[in-house]
């Protein structure tokens, strides 16, 4: 018996991730290492390595493995990089960033979900991730500047404060669009200039907060 399910991860990386063009070796290695089955509810454990998102409670989801890989590759975290994630959810994306060597601060607005992320990360034995319960659209100046900022919820636009908290040479990756469908956007800071690229279409739960969507919409 493979209790650690590493064979399923190898298969997932080969068929869902490498086959679709993700190449960054540290991202591929991280996806092979992080035990995704510890980040999904027990009732979905059997489906942990399938090619789709899964519910994690409180109307939130753990993203499809391929999307986690693509976003991590776009962010391209280097060892020791300081990375801010907005939308901790299950904690899985944060664990993948940490497995790439980043020092991660992950923000979650729903207290029960923040607790879930903390619990999952501890169970998976992840270090170098700090989870905080806050509105991430307001940024987190305490630990700025960040080499990478990853928003893992759909946003109508990129909050200005987050662009200001990017280090020179830093990258911000976010799904930007309407409440149902977004485009993956990467912004790279070069001094006072910001270079924006658009990547593929994605579907994320909404970023809710002061500079995101309104909860009542
Ligand atoms: N990265 C997660 C998936 C994110 S789902 C994973 O790997 O599992 C999106 C998460 O963003 C949800 O948990 C939602 O509650 C959270 N979220 C939405 N708006 C937020 C905000 N303003 N600040 C912090 N978290 C927010």
C-alpha cells in the first residue's frame, strides 16, 4: 500500500500538468511532493488527485491541480522569496509555494476556513507558511515588499495597495474579470513601471472585501 499516495501524484503531474505544458522543475517537484489528499475533506479523499476543483466547505473550493501549477509557474517563486497569497482556502496552494522554497504569508477572510488551512498545513508538516485571518484586498504592509503576490479568488481589478507592496522585480498573479469568469493576469514590477500580461481563462470563487466584490452582490 502506498499510504503517502506518491504514485497518484506522479500520475497527476505527468498527465494533467506536464502534458499541458508546465515546465518549471521546482513547480513540478512541489506538485509531486505536497500531499494534496491532506488538503481535501475526508469525504473527497478518493478524488484528491483528479483533474477538477473540490468543495472545502463554506462555499469555497480547492483549485484544480493544473491551475495551481500554472499560477505557481507564472509567479515563479525562487528560494527564500517572500510571497503573499490572498485566499488561503485549504492551504494547498500555500503548501506548494512553500515546497518551492518560498516564505509564505497566506490571508483568508473566513475564520473557519483560516482554521482549516492552519490545520491542513500542520497535518501535512508544512513549515514556512503563516496564515492570517484578514481582508486581503487591503494588503499586508507589515511584511511588504513581496517578491510574489498571488490572488486565488476572482477579482474585478487588482487592488492598488497590492501593486504598491510588490518588490522591484516582483510578480503578481491574479484571476481578473467578472464574478463568473476571469483571465489569469500577471503583473511584473520594474521600478515604477508595471508590465501586464494576460493568460488563459479561469473560474474562481469571488474575492470579497473592501477592494474586491461586495458580499451582497
Ligand atoms: N488557494 C486556495 C483556494 C482559494 S479559494 C487553495 O489552495 O485551496 C478562495 C479563497 O479566498 C476562499 O477561501 C475565500 O474565503 C478567500 N477570500 C475571498 N475574499 C478574500 C479576501 N478579501 N481576503 C482573504 N481571503 C479571501
